[in-house]
């Protein structure tokens, strides 16, 4: 019987990054830089309709355990249904915000 291996989670990867640092020789700003370089980003919290409306098309937000994708013109979709921005409960958290071409 072969042993199954699973891919490391983001938490595992961050833990490995932190464990690899000799703590006493690195100031907090260096440790913070390593954490950011490992990919950590504080979730962006949306609290107003204006913030919601300013997101680019294809953004995804999480509200009350439902992920909504933005289609433009205040239209969002989740689980095969369409919603107006006023139907999304706030606060919501940005899960994905596509890069906008310059």
C-alpha cells in the first residue's frame, strides 16, 4: 500500500518560511517582509456600495458564505443566479480582484 501525500497548504508554506528564519537575528520588519513575500495579503473588506461598485469586472467577493462574481453594471452572479449589488450583504471580503490592463 502506497502512502498518499498532499500538497502543502498556504499555512504549511508560511510556517516553513517562518521556521527557516533565525528569529533572534531578524528584526520584526524583516520577518514581516518574508511573510509578505510568501504571499500573505490582508483580506480587503468592502463596507459600502461605492466600494463594491468600484471593483473591476470578474472580481469575486464573499458575503455571508456566498461567493459572488461581478459581471459589470451592478450585476453579480452566484450559484447560477444573478443579483444586483444591493442584494449583497455588507461587509463583504474581496477574494479575487483581477489586474486591470493599463
